[in-house]
């Protein structure tokens, strides 16, 4: 029997929690990129491995890297792609790293295992192609934000069941966001109002958030839950975790003008940021007991917060982009002490 979805404010995975408050338990520390010069983070794996791009001053080159504890992997340029720019990591799944390289407007997705190139994915002269994630089954999702929709790849070719997503083809704001271990992809599109969809094989469905006039996000984890944000008819912004007919809502601790989710772990951590009326940004992590932990705020006049994602242990990867120079400085935020 069909049941209407229920909104449960401040309830996640069945644990009732008090209203969230600002907390100082998220500790921020800088990340030393390989080469020790300039660099930026672009992804974080479920195991906490960091991926990014670094400039190696002594060699005068820029290269993609993966960093786990003290072990560093530098992504080589495949022999057939010597003229491509540095591979930008977009996904880390165990020993497999996926990323994108570009040359003169042509974008190619590449995959590396144990630091060695083994697979590539090309969509011609796609403008702005993104290779977003590889799931444990070896399926990659890619996206072309020019109205052609999203694709699934396996063994270097578009999977037979993927093709362009039909309902997305005419909407240039549509894009894929994530894919879980079961091969279910999720993303956003705009059939009259911003909405979130799931794609399972050839079956596509839209998730419904009661009271929402605009829904964003599309971050799906291995349990099938999806995290994001929504705006109600009054324009108030909320965070949500959707899981079938139950929707868990969480709210920022103060008035905000913008709010977004940038990651959702398999362990239930939702990470994102909100912007206050003064233009400053604050990062947050919402966790299973209903606690909303924060880091920041960051003054927009000096820097912009660029959130990369979250690992299964709750570590958040992010960059701060200097307003004056545009340079990225990489950081992680971790939870220490009581309340973690």
C-alpha cells in the first residue's frame, strides 16, 4: 500500500535529536600537497584518500595526485594523451582513481589502478564533460552540461542501458551527481521547477519532497538514501535526507540566503555550506544523531569556501579560494572531542 512521504524534522535514521546549534568541535587543518607548492583538492574517497592537482615547481609541471596518509600517487599521462592537460581526479574508489583530462575543448575521462592508466572514456568534443564517480562494480557516471544529458560507462564504453537520459536532453541545467554500489545514479533536472531524480537501469524516477518548490542535491549513498536541500513556498531553505517514504529534514541554525549540500557519506554524514545575509559562508556537517557541526565562517571579501566532499569517517575536504588571487588552499575538517 502506498504511503505519503513523511517529513521528520531533525530526525535521521530514526534517532530523535535536539535542535542543531553551532559547534566548535570541527577542527580545521591545512593539507600539504605533493610538491609543496600550489595545489587544490578535487575529491575525497570513502576511505579518506584525497585527490587533487598540484604544481611541481622544480619540474615545472602540473599533475593530478592521490594522497592517503603519507602515501602519494602521481597520475601519469597515458602515452596516447601526451598533449592533454593534467588529469584532474574526480573519484577515488579504493585503488582506482578516475579523472578528466582536456585538450582544445575535447574532454576524456581516464581511470588509473594502483597508479597505472588502464581505461579511458571519450565523448567527442563534449564541452565541460565531467567524470564524476566510479562505483565498486566498475560503472562510471559522466555528464555533459550542454543539454545532452548523462551517461554511464563500463569498460570504456557507454553502458547499453544508459544512453542519454531522455527526460534530460532538453534541459541544459540537468546533470548527474552520484552513483552508488548498486549502480543507481542520481542527479538534478528542471521540468518546470528544480527537482532530483534517480536512474536505475532504464528506470527513472523523481523524488518528491512535500512542501518543496525547488529541490537540489542528488547525492546518493550505498543505502539508497539521497541528500540535498529544498526551498519551501516561503523561500526558507532546508536540508533533507530522503529514503523511500521517509524524509528527514534539518535546518541551518540561523537565517541564511543560500544553502547547499556537497557530499553524503555511506555512514550518514551530510556536508555542505550556508551563506548568511552578510555574505559570509559557513561549512557544516549533519550527522546521524541530529547534531549540526560547523566550521568557519569565511568572509566573502577575502575567500570563498569550495567544498569537495566527505569520507565515511566524517572527514571533510575543502579548499579556500583567495578573493584577491584566485589561488586555492586545501584543508580538511575533522571532528575531535565530545559530540563527535
